[in-house]
């Protein structure tokens, strides 16, 4: 008896918060072979194979991805950081182009390319923008690599048998070490060090940010939405905002987070975490030793620049998630429970005390 050929997913950026959780979800579904691409690779096991590849090196990409002739889906979640918005465009567009071009050249059965974006499409990173943002909102003045990536993908898809989708989450929260955009880790380590130093937990962002209306996107929820959009025919060539489905203000959530860590929430105090936490590596190393934590370097757990970025939003950062619901995706997550679940997981893994 012949068995059907499974879906073969190429997850580009397999070690980030988004990619790691997407890989786990695909494996759990049991109907996918998964190939994870990243710069550092990883241990392959069962239905998962890791490939170490430099996506900015065209020859390396062709050599490593030229064997992926069975690929049916590309899930693109890679990202390289740069000092300025303009500098982000070239490398992040090049990585997408190199990956898709190499796989498409050999994978005759390619069915879908999924692109991970974010609210930068709406200008959320620039300042107060129209909210709730919707997928058909007009664009803003470039540079913006998310927009360039989608434009390239749309043009590339014309006349092809495969389709594309674009997922636009808010800040994505989940487990991953060594990631530059990991808000849950920022909060957890900041709270753990505050407790170690006998301090209350103070919100460090801009004064107005404490009362702005925000939303988050759980990494597991995003993984489910990503696979749904990639396999539901009605979602072909569409973009979707994906968020937890609830809204919050730090002024309400922060005291609850402090309480979870057994801390008092003192009055907010605007400060740059990148600056005030820059000398805390000795404190962290002592904590690892004293509490018997897994030996994790301070660099792997500190994403202070990203924390400063998010805590600097003194304006509403929300998008309308109803399009995904209209198309059939109805999952939702309670944001406070999401944060507490991630903190529990970090504690269970012995990353934080």
C-alpha cells in the first residue's frame, strides 16, 4: 500500500522565537517532514533535519538548498538586525530572494511560500500610526524591508503554481535563547535581577507607554495560524494580522507580572535598559551559580535594546485581527496567561530562578 507523500516544510530561521515554535508545531502535527535552516544548524532527529547555511552567501545557499527537491512549503522567518531601518533592507531582502530562488529552482512540487512580517508594514516602529491597522491600509514612506519582501514575492509568484501568504504578528512571545527580539526574556531577566538586588519592579519605559493600548502574539498561536494560512486554499495570496485577540495596558499587566515574581511594583521610572543593565553580567553569573541555573551567558538572555524599543511605545500599537477570523482562524490566547506560562517554562528549564 502506497503512503501519501508528506508535506515537506523548509523553515528559514529555525532558531528564532517564531521559527523554533513553528518547527515544534509542524513536528507535532505528524504529517510534515521539516528542514530547519539557520546559520548555526542543529541536531537532526526523526522528521526534523537541520541545515547550517549563510543565507547571504548565494553559492552556499545554492549548494545547501539545491538538494531540497521535495520541498512543498517554505516558511520564511529569518531576520538579521542592522543599526538603522535603511540598512535592514538589503540583507533581509537578499536572504528571502536567495532562499526562495534556490528552493524553487529544484522543488517542482512547491505549493506555498509563507512570509513572516509584522506591524512595521503599517509604520508601527516609526511613531503613532492609524489604529487598529488593517491589512489593506495604505503604505508608508520607505525604507521598510517587510514591504520590499512582499513586493518581491508577489512579483515572483505571477504565473507560478505556488501561492504565498504573509503573517503580521505583534510582538511575538515564546521560548528562544540568544534572540535579539525576545520581550518575555527581557521581562523575566529584568525581574529576576531586580529580585536578586532586593528592588521592586519598575516599568522602565516612557511615561506614556505605561498607559498605551497594546497587544501581543503568542508564538504557538502564530505557528498554528502560519500553517493554517499556508494550507487553506482561501488564504492564497493574502496577508493576515495575527494577534492574541485581547488588548492590555502595562499599567494593568505590570503589577500582575511583578506579583508573579514575588515583587512589589513601584512607580514607573523611565530608563534605558540597554544602559542600566549593561553592567549586570556579574550579577547574572552569580545568580546562575547560586541558584543552580543552566549555564546561560548573559548575552543569550539579554535583549535590552528590544525591551527599550517596545517599552518606548507611548502610543497605541494594535491591529485588526478580524480578517483571519473571517477566513476561518478562530484561536485566541489570554496575554497575561501567556506571559505567566512563558515564565513558568523558563523556570522549569532552569533559565531563571
